[in-house]
């Protein structure tokens, strides 16, 4: 009985791995070595691929294919000079081998010489019988150059040769999207669907383009066609759910998301969206139930923790909100969105030291919104940390120069700590920027506002303005 190619391949791999375990030496023909190496490369087992290449060349030192695999290993490990040297030797005897040019292009690409890589691939294209693969490689080089029109052209050529090359299809749509050609993308996809009417991936992409254009009924129809083409296509159900949410059809959205839970392991995204739908429907018990399932499924998904926290915050249950945001921070203490909420919640609970910590961490993590600086400043003043408050405002002024809200606060603090010279400087500066914000001084520093010296500066400014 003759073995199928897959069975032969499995047998070769089993023999090879048995040889490694026993330190025996088995003979394989060069084709078997090529299949073994290819198998390991496709499965990301680089160490075994290298071992097979080495042993293969020991048994078949003149095999061009095995030498090309060796070149590929060196390129993968970024040993480009070694790979280039081996290729030059191969080129002397294999000038009509397209794989030599492909690997030359690979090296040039690694060195960011993409135009030169394209020239090599164009030679390979003339020599190859597998034109689709080379077209795809040329398309990728144009992507590296951010030449999306040319990249799109080559990926389209690629898809014309192989209508099931979904990688090429995704790349085509990526180019359309980058060029903000959503309508053109729809036109292209419709022409593709005229020839391939049951291509679920194309229908899915049509739906996404309509979604970007906010044409939700058309998007919904496209996702329905994707589901008709493949009723196990999870992505189509998820996108359909998003559209139904936009149309405020929350019960139908829940149905669409729920289908995905039965097709595969539950995704945190689906659980989160179901929770949001129940919240929109005013069914908080189920909303919280699904939010909790979401963070149980994926504790690193910040949107899940934020959804629970925001729900309790909106409903003024600040202690519960703080409980959940504390849990989130314990999992990921570098998430600025968590610290922003931690600060706001503690502020609401009048836990000012904790709130100050939250705003400080928010700033340290790169969130430089003006309100963050100002709120932290007001808390520092409440805590009597005047020097820290002044430093905070000067840091803020680096990001927001000529800001009246900052200058009035600086004036207030300096007058409050009896540094009248600096207080006068910042008050005059603030009035010149925007006198409308004088209310800041009046509300935050009423005792300063009532000072005779301050009144005189304000009066003098009004007279000048008149």
C-alpha cells in the first residue's frame, strides 16, 4: 500500500526525531530533509530546523535546496554577511534558480534596501513557476516603503492568481484603508465577490468598510452574507454585534455575540460587549455578571476592569468602584487609565492623599492633560504641600505655556505664602493672558483676593484695559 505524502512526511519526522533521541545516524534523501526542515520552519521550531539543515548538508553536501535553507537560517539569525557569502557561491552555479534571488532580496530587505530587493524579486518573478508567492513578496517590499498604491497593485495581482490567498486580500484592504479609500475598497471587493460570491472574508471586509463609513444597514447586510457563506465565522458575528449596537438594537446584538460563545472558547471582547448591551438595556445585574466573566477570561483586558469601575462610579457607588480599580492596578500598575480612575474615585471619597498619588502616577505615566495638573495642584494645596504645588504648576507650564489657569494659581500660592514679589509677577501675567479667569483667585484663594495689594493690581489692569 502506497503512503500519502502527509504520511510519508510524518514518518520522516518521526524517524528524524528518533535519531536525535538515540544519537543514531539514519539516512534520509535530500527531499526528505527539505520536508523535515520546512515542517519545523512552519511550526516555529527553529532549533530543530537548524539541526536538520546541518545533518542534511552532512549527508548531501552538494544539495542546492539544503544550502538555501542554510542561508535562510543565517538570515533569520541576522548573520547577513555569512548568508550573503554563501549566496554568492550559490549564484555562480545557480544563476537561474529563483530562490537565490529571493534570498538575495531577503538580505537587502533586512538592510532596508527595499528598492534593490524589489529588483531581485523582479528577476525571481521571471524565473519562477510560483508567481503568486513572488508577487506577494514584492507587495511586502512596497509596504515597507509605504508605497501603498504599488503594494496594492501587486497584492491584487497575487489574489487574481489565487482567489483563496486571504493574506493578500487583507493586505489589499490594508492599503485601501491607509489611503483612506473606503469607497474604492468596497468597489474592489464587490468586483471580487462577483467572481467569488461565497467568500466570507470578502463579505466581512465589505461590512467593515461600510462600518467605517457609518453606513450601518449596509454593513449589517454584508456581515449577514459573510455568515451565510460560513455560519462558523466568529469575526462576522462580532462585527455584526457592533453594528447592531450602533443601531441601538441591543437584544439582537447580544444574540450575535452569544453565538460566538458557542462556536469557540468565549472571547473577552464578546463578554464585554454583552455586558455593555445589558447596561444599555438597564439590566445591571446581567451587565456586572458579564463584566466579571470578561475579566475572569482575560485579566489583562483593561476595558473589562474599566467597564466595571465606570459602572459603579456612574452609579455613585465609589467604594465598589475603588475595590475594582484596586484589583486592576494590582494586575497592571503601569496602566495610566487605571490610575486616572483611582485618582478620581479617591477624590470623590475625600481621600486626598490617595487621590494625589493617583494624579501623580497618571502624570508619571505620560498623561499630561491640563486638568490632571490642576486637580493635583488643588489637592496639594488642600494638603498644605505648597512647595510641591508650585513645582507641579511649573511642570505644567512647560506643556501649557501662557495658561491663565496656571498663572492665577501660581499668583494665589505665592501671595498665600507671603512671597508677594513673585505673586505680583504671576498675577500681572495671568491678567494679561486672560482676565476672565480671575474667578480662580477669588474661589481658591479668597483671602488673597481680598488683599489690598491684589485689589490694586486688578484695578490697575482694568484701567489700562479701558
